[in-house]
């Protein structure tokens, strides 16, 4: 049998500090929430996530598109990411309604619809190919589009998919957790 005996006030103080840090999990949960938030930011920067590189998007029909980055045309989704934490949980998420279809993928069913489009008719009788406001129009035409389905591929931006954390994230959390337990701060 091997017996190890440690004596000295420094060791006792260190063990007491570790016990105190372990007893208060709120700072740990805050740290984990920050790690999750950092990974989401990295996913947007790299245009990839837990399933790898995001599938490409179709070229825009609208040539005035300001940001060609995937899932970042207006940055609304990226800027909506929030974190919360309690003594027992660390969460990262968003309240943007369309976030789920991007994270999980799926089908979007578009019902049939009719709509009146307004144009400007020139003096020679030709009609322009740009839509105008109703008040600026002198020609209108009804358009009907049948029901159709759009298949949206998954582009997970949150650091988990299919019930698993993104590669390397568990190790990062465990390393930071060990640093917190031993030293009281992130590594």
C-alpha cells in the first residue's frame, strides 16, 4: 500500500479554494456559455459548423445583395445569437423564427398564390421590366404561381448537430473547466 502525506498551509488553502469553486457552478456555466458563443461566431466566420462546410447558396436574383456570405446577407441571424446561464445550465440560441430551418434543414411548402404586379408603360406601348409602386404605375398584370416546395439543406451554425457537440468543443470545455477548478480562471 502506498501512502502519500502532504502537509503545509498552502496545500490546505489550495484545496479549500478548489472546494469553494466547485461549490459555486454559476461562473463555470458562464464560462461554458461564452465558449459556445465564441464557437458560433467562429462558425459564421468560417461558414461551417458541426457537419462541416455549409452547402453553397444559389446566386442571388437581386444584384443589390450586400453580403455574399452564407447566412449573413443582413446579419440578423448572426447578431441575434444570445447566451444565458444559471447555476445548472449554459445555453446559446436565437429567437429568429427562420433559424430552425437553417440549423436543421427541411422542406418549406409554399402555397399557390396570385398577385398583381405594377409596371410603367412607355408612350410607345412597351412595358418596362421593373416593378413600380401602384401609385407610379399605368399598367398592371396578374401573376399566378402554383404551389411548390423548397428543400433547404441544413447549415448548422450552433455548435451541435444530431445530438452531438461540434468536434473539439468538448475538449475545449473540459480544458477550461480544469483551469477554472485549479486556478479559478479560464486558461
